[in-house]
């Protein structure tokens, strides 16, 4: 849902500055392609990037990046923060976080979680959930995009969790009662989106 969020921010910037703001998506490699592109752009203030948690993850995961995760950028502003929301099939066996923990402990590896790829913040969220609860979850990586949600909604991933961002919840709200349920946020505080 980052494309939607980028377009919302771009529209607000365009309105505020009185000039067109163009979104030029550079997907791939966990955001590293876009980060490298922007790090090499002329530093004239006309090329900006909306960095996510994946940028920080890349700095920790990759020994050699073609840019420096901090020094190659002038950070302007925090646009927002949001927790992930753990979701699953509405007709599946998991209905609460307590169910997740019990299944992960009693049936190690039987419950999977989906991410948009290795090293993504979604994978780290799932791994942290398993580690902090003493259970074992199986990671099912995808190659980005919305395919994880499609597979959850289609029933291909019936015993799976999906750490998704709140924008996905708003976008797919009409499907929620029949197709998927939200178990809870990954933050320590409750969120009004659920």
C-alpha cells in the first residue's frame, strides 16, 4: 500500500507548494533501488524519497550498499508512523493473538506468516512475534506486492498470518467480515483502525 500512501503525500505536497509533484516508483530490492537512485540524484531539492522501515533494515542486512543509508540523505521530516496489523482468514482456526501463541508453541512450525520478502519489516515482525512468545512460525516469503493478500483472501493460505499495514485494512474494509479478520496491532498501544 506504499504506492497509495506516496500518492497521498505527493498530492498534499503539490497543493502546499503549488507545483506538480510526480511519483516515480522504483520498486525492488526492499527499496534499495529507489534509495540508490535518489542518493545519486543531483542534490537540488527536486528529488525526494519516502523512506520506510525497510531502509533501516537494509542498513543492517546488507554489507555493501551502493549508498550510505544515513550520509547519502538529508532527512527532512517524519511523515508518520503506523503499526502492522496481524490478519488471517475469517474462517480459519486462528481468532486471537492467544490462538497464535498457543498454536506456535503447541504445534511448532504449523502456523505460517506471510511477508513481502526476505529481510522485509514484515518478516522481522513475524520473527519477533515468534521469538517473543517462545513459539515457532514458518516464514512464507513473497516477492513483494499484493499477492500475499490475494492468497489469504482466496483461501490458499488458511493457516497463515499476515502482518499488514493499516492502509491495507482501510482499503479492503468491505471484504473484512466475510474474508479476513484482524487479530491485533503489533504495537504496544491499541489502534483505532481495528
